[in-house]
C-alpha cells in the first residue's frame, strides 16, 4: 500500500501522541492535528497501571515518569467509619510485569515527553492551534477540513484518519458511530490539597476508595499533593459545586481539623459511561475517549486509551504493509470488547460499591473483598484483572 500519504491523527493527548510515535517508528509518516495552541497542563488522569508502564518503556520515558511521579505499591478499599477493609498488594504480580505498582504521574508529563520525542522525527508533522471540523473518506484516502487559530480554513489529505479527539470526536461523528451509554447522575468534584491524609489515617494507601452510605470519596496521593474526588449533586450550579465553602465542608467531612485546607486545584465535571457502536469505518478509526468514556474510579480510561493506541498502530501498520483493509476490524473487535467487558464494568462496579447504602449489601461486599485479599490465588487474579494485564492477554488470544 502507498505510504506516501500521511496518517492523520486528530488530537494530541496521550493516545494520539502514543499512536503517532509508534507509527513514525515504523517508518510511516503522520500529521498530528491539535486544536489547543500547545499541550495542556491540566490535572486530569494521573494513574498508570503496570502493563501501560511496560508498554511505554519502548519510548524511553518510563524511568523519567517514575522519577517525576509517585510509586504506589498498594491500593485500598476503606470504610469511612471502619477504616481499611481490603489492601491490595501489587507485589503479588511481580512475575507478570516489570512494574508491579501503580504510578501516580500527571498525564501531561507523559504528553510532554512523547511530544519532545516526536518533534525529533522527520516523518512527523505537528500542527497545534488547528481544529478539525469535518472528515470524509474515499476509496484510497481521507480528507479532513481544519481551521487554524486565525480562522483560515484548509483541507488536508491522508491515507487514514485516527480520531483521538475526545468525547466530541469529529472523526466518530463522520463515521456515523453511535455513542451509546449513560450520563452518571452525580457531578464529580476533584480537589488538590497540600494536607497529608496520612496524618489522619496512618494506614491509608496512596490510592484509597472510601465507601460511605451518605457520601463516599476517593483519595489519591501524587508527588506533591493529595487529590480528593467527591460526588456532588448535579442540580447545583457550577459556581456552587466548586465554591470554597463546599470544598471545605467536604474535606472537613473526610477529616475534621481545626485549620482550613489549603487548595491548589479544583475542577468539576460530568461523567459519562459510553462506548461507540464501532471503532472502524473504512479508513477512519477512533481510540481513547473518542471511542469510550467512563468514570475515573479505577484509572481505566487513560490506560485503556493507551492500550487502544498500541493495538491500533500495530494493526494499521499491518494494513499499510499489505494486509487486507478488513484487518482493521480486528482492532475494533479486541478493543471494543475490553471497553465493554473490562473498563466499563470495572468502573461501574467500583462506583456501585462506594455508593451502596443498604447495610446487608455493604457487609456482603466487604466480606467478599476480605476473602479475596486473604486468598493468595484470588488476590493475584483480582490484581491481574484490575491492573489490566488480563484484558491484554485475553484480546491477544482473540487474534
């Protein structure tokens, strides 16, 4: 197949940057289009699972991520009143991965490393401040209409187009793919504070899910701050959700202290659980949030998107080197199954556990977690699934 035309990649988040680096490393030209004027430094996803770190080793960035981040060898389910219910020890999968831990490292750090690497490649064209507004395909290529920061319109052509352009994906819409699912009723409020929650809970893990029948929350420690996530009534105004008074009340509820909490960052967002009806349409493909979105409970979204990018790039390389165009459907079968069976189900199950109010149901769930942790084989099996190692092995068997 003619590889003189570039692969067009819409969206320069971690998924788009991973796909671009992988394709360029295979000698395939890419044009990366990003609406923002530069890489954003917002505090979004920060959890990297073991197999994702293994994958990223090929780019030479994993050691730098570890140096800038925080290794988390355990994670917990806790009860607000009872304390630790189950502590999962990632050392139990040390024989399955080079990185038996979760790494807390802001995703923008990975983005900057991958961008710096891509800039050194002659086969890569990177266009910031360029917004894709429409896409279409023909028998031997694709076209994407873009608008630059000055409002100038242009049409760029390529061999294929990859949409890693998020929940509002232009590429997904051009494919005619439905985005089926639901919007979760709560708003999720994320707050970063300098307070060290180990002062209040000495046995707390760096990643802890705290269940409570009235108001659950999540605590995640990074190298510089603790991040707390709370569900908030969606009927409230945006101003009320992120107000200092509400944030202080929520944090005091997590741990009462005489001094007010110092806040470094706050954001609120609506959460969706959606998976596209298909990931491939001819020469158009989608990955990451363009293909599936979910709540952040478990750190599945970012990692699943990066796994998409590795699968997509490998499959697309096969096609460019002579495999039938229909081979791309294998990528769809494999990664869509993971989104439905692993990513979405895990995040929904985590939310259900945290949100359960019926005492008998809560007690049964806690008992099941305790049995899992106490049994060595069950403990490892659980970690293989929640660390996303098992899903990678399962889809490889599908090939």
